[in-house]
DNA sequence: AGATAATTCAAACATTTGTTTGACACGTCA
DNA sequence: TGACGTGTCAAACAAATGTTTGAATTATCT
């Protein structure tokens, strides 16, 4: 079964990347265990032996997918941090909005979020990588915003709890999407809904933070 | 391999139930696909053929586990609804507290929550059952509380959004437990922490609801 | 006790699946 | 041109796994 002539050298060295893309899809759809290297290779247009040749085995491919995913997401969403000149209320809104954008990123690789979701219920070494490279930086950024809004130090006990209260409202629509869709079948997640959602969460959170504000000093 | 003599007739008719218990554990630990009927039967002290004999096949066993789980939870947590004589603020606190108790139920069947978690990332027919039998009733109860706090009708658009903001803070510690543990390794989930958490979420939510209150009429 | 149905058991079957193998194609460089 | 390294391919291998089977065991009822 020979492919057509064009794109010879081009596709040649791309097998590895196509495997990563296909693996990302399949792992996200089926999970590590249920995903088969046969399907991955088929979707990548590669031979069954390609995975073992390029990555060693299925598990090494899985870990490599996360590095690849993280790298691609960095290209897609370069900034998100550093806007310290804005008032903290605006910063919080920007944070929430950006987080929702990432979560519902329908772009060319919507499997990033799904893969992370799977790591939640069944953590592997990949989750340590994700937390260290992705979640902790975001979390610390949010802490700074929250601490400023509360008027306390970042190390204060109230900061992580209130941060969780904010983040939880965002990730909820990702984690519990299946339930939300069953409870409210008409709910959509287009850009307009996302903006409204960010608005709601910001309003709710800013008000929710108030009783935790440090006493004037 | 003969077992010892005592508990003959007792264990005999229990094979089916022991299979359900063991299946609940294994499905929760490994997921539907990765769970093997061999391990389930081994943990239940039954023969490999027991699953097919008592339930038909692995998938029917899986669905039966959810019915069994739901039934057991109803025995464990009978009430949770109906306390309309209390002020809505107290009702909200009771709801949040009860939800956290359920989520972190360490009792004789801590796999209920894990199983639900897996259904989130990979919904099957079981999720429809759960939503209809378990989640929707709880959700509607919360709607009534929220509507009363907001001073609006249950059908108002603000009600489901604000409800999600409340529920999300509770289920977050279940869904993102793996991340929370990595960010805050010292965090525990004993009874005392749970009470404090319920306190926090209630305080945050009651304040968060304020700007959404209907204008006086 | 004896017949009948229900249940359990060890073994085998058929399929799936990750991995390996050895041959083949292609480009590079001496 | 010829040797060599890289990448690809079809086929096969070995292990795991859901399911089936037919005999053995146990319970139930007359």
C-alpha cells in the first residue's frame, strides 16, 4: 500500500509529530489503558511499529505527549501573567477569563484539557510534571491577586482557601461537564457564554472575598 | 482448594453481593476497562466464571454496581432534604456540609465517589442513572435555597449559575484532589477540616450571592 | 433418600494488544 | 558504486483478558 508521490521528504520526518498529535487525541478519548497503539498509529498514518521505534514504548509516548502538549500550549497562550499595573479586581477578571479560555480551548488541540482531566482521577508521573510546570505557576499568580484583594500576606491561611473557591468555579465546567450537559442540555460554551461566565464568576468571587478581608491596620 | 468449614450457608448466597462490593472497589481503583474480572472474582473469593454466571457480562456487572451503590448510599444518608423551617442561610450551610460529608465519606464504601468521578471523564449509561436519581434531586433542593436567598423565582437565570458556584467549591476537592494534595501536601480531610471547609464555603458563598440579589419589590 | 435445579469450579477458547523481528526502501558519504 | 545509518513495513510473538464449557458440588423439594 504505497501512498501518492507528493510530500515525500516532508511527511517523512513528521512521523514523530503526527504520532504525538494522534496519541494526544486517542489518549484523551480513551484513556491511557484503553488507547491502543494500533489506533494511534493508524490515525497518524504510520506503521504499528512506529511507536516503539520513535518512543520506546507506549508509556514513554504518553509522557512525551504531555511535554508536547505543554510546549504547544505555551505557544498558544504565551502570557497570562504580569499585569501588576492593573487594579487587583481587573487582574482577577483577567485571570478567570484566561483560565476559562484555556479550559474551553476548542482549537487545534482540544485534547489538552481532557488529558489533564484523566490525570485527576488516575494520577501518573505526568501529573507531577503538570503541577510543577503549569498549575503551580498559575496558582502562585492567583495567590498574589487574592492576597492583594484580601489585604494580607501571600502566606496567610485564607489565601489558598479563597483561591480554591475561585478556581473551583472555573474548572467545574470542565470537570463536571458531563453532568452540566445533562442538567442543562441547552447550555453552550461559545465565546459569548464564556464571557458571561467569566463575568459571573468574577462578580461572585469579588463579593465572596469581602468577609475574608483583613481588618484595617 | 477448599475453604474452612464455618460460614457455609452464610457465604453461599452472598457471592453476588461480594462480587458487587469487590467490583465497586476494583472499578473505582482501575476504571472499567483496566479492571479485570479475574481480580474482581479473586477479591470476592469467587470463581472466574462467577461474574458471567451472576451478571451476564462485565458491563452488566458495572451497571449493577451503580444501582447497588445508590441503594447503599440511600441507607447511609437517608435525609438531606426538607428542613424548610430553618432560615435559608442555615439551610445552605447544612447543604454544603452534607455534600462534603458525602464526598469524603470514608466509610465502608469509599469507592462511590471515585466511581462517579470516573463517569465524569468517561460517561456511560451509568451517568444518566446517577444524574436522574442522585444529582438532580440534590440540585433542585439547592435551587430552592438559592432562589430564596436571591429573592427570586426558581426559574430565574441566576439560580443555576449561582448554584454551580456553590457546588463547584464542594466538588472541587474531590475532582482536583490529586492536584490539591500536590500543591498542599499537608492538607488533610478529617472531620475537623471538613467542618472548617464547610464554614469557609458557606461564608464565601453567602457573600458571593449578595450582588445577585433581586431588587426589592 | 432421590430427583431436580442452582451454583461453583478448573480448564480451555478466542480475541485483543504491546512489543519484537527481520526484510526492505531511501538518503548520505567515501 | 557500495557501505552504512535511518526509517518503514508486514508478520509474528507472547501475554492478558472476557467469555464459554462441561463436570463436580451443593441446595431444595418431594
